[in-house]
C-alpha cells in the first residue's frame, strides 16, 4: 500500500513538472510570436516588481546610509588634510618672510661694511636680549679674544646703534642708543651747517614719544635743516669720526627754552637687531 502511494506521488510530481515546463515553453513561444505578454502576465510582473521593491527598500536604505557615512568620513579626512596643508603653507610663508627679512638685514650689513673700509671692524651676532631691558642692552657673540673692548662703537644694518659697555672673553654687552640710562651713552656728534661749517653737539638720550635721539649743547644752529645727516665727531675718543647716526627730524628749544636741541631719527632699526658690526679703530692704527 505504501509502495503504491509512493509511486502515485512520483507520477503526480512528474506530471506537475511536465505541465510547468510546457506552460513556460508555451508562454515563451507566444511572447516571441506576438511580441506581447500573455493575459495576466503583466499584472503578475507588476505584483512581483512591487514585492521586489518592498523587499529591496531596506537594503537600499542601508546601502545609501553606508555610502553617506563613507562620504562623511572621506570629507572629514580631506578637510583635515587640507587644514594641515594650509597650516604648513602658513608656516612656510612665515619662515620665508623671516629669511627674507634676515637676508635684507645681512645685505644691509655688508653694504655698511663696505662704507667702513677705513675702519677695522668685527662682525657679530646677537645671542641674547632680555625683554625687561629690551631698549637698553643686548649681548653679542664676540668678546676680548676677538679684540672687542669697552666703549667701542656698535653699528646696526645702516648706522650707529650703541657702544660696548662690558667685554668678556667670548661675548660682550652692548648698550643701545635707546637706553633710558641718561648718564652713560653720550656720543659727540657733528652736523652739516651753513656752507662747509660743521656744527658740534652731544647726543644725550632718547625720546620715547617721538622715537628720536636728542642732541643738545650745539655750537650753533645756523644752516641746520631737516633731513641733514648726523654723524659721530670722533671727539672725546669714545668713537671714530664719521659714523652715521641718523637724520635731523626737528630743531627746537629745549625744556628750559634757552638753548636749542635737535631731534634725530636713527637710520638703524634698534628693535629688530640680529647682527651687528663693532668698529674697533681706524685701519692701520694701534
């Protein structure tokens, strides 16, 4: 009995398979011949397509979400890389600007040395400058072993900026013309007067308000004009003669109103100093 039932099931299954194959083949033939779907096939295809869209919708949503997250991470990475490049570019620009500025200073120093061919000079670098005494002193990397002595004049990139006040073996301390110490940094100077007449005076200090050097005790004021160069006179043995200090900015009466004084704009930058030239003496002298 069981054997009979098994055979019957096999026959039924084969019959169903044959019918399905026949229908599929017949459907394909009809579609190829008539170039159109069988009755009910379009509706069936529409239902299947709708079911396919519903089934795929969550997967498409997940896929789009993953793509959005990947795009977000890619955008963040690109943004971070761009920021690093911008920071690096800004750093390079600052470095180039500093090197360019330093190069200009050194070129000015070389041009100054050319004008000091009659003097024996020592070039030095600034190794220290304390913030609390920025206007007063700086330390250079040359000292006694290089022939540096106290009271030697010190030049910046264009002109006089101070004098040596302490000389060690390997370094020296330079007091600037901008110092607030009114008792030590006096330079005798000379100015071109009327015709070939030279006018002498004493550089006594620095005016923080006008950013000028103050020259007083003038032998005369005749012929003095704004823009006239001011140089060291060489008197008093504190400095060689003819070192450029600056140019006349203003001629006026002093605080007492009795004597005249001259305000001089320095030609050298007193604040941004990286290298200096120490003037030892006239060439060929001992």
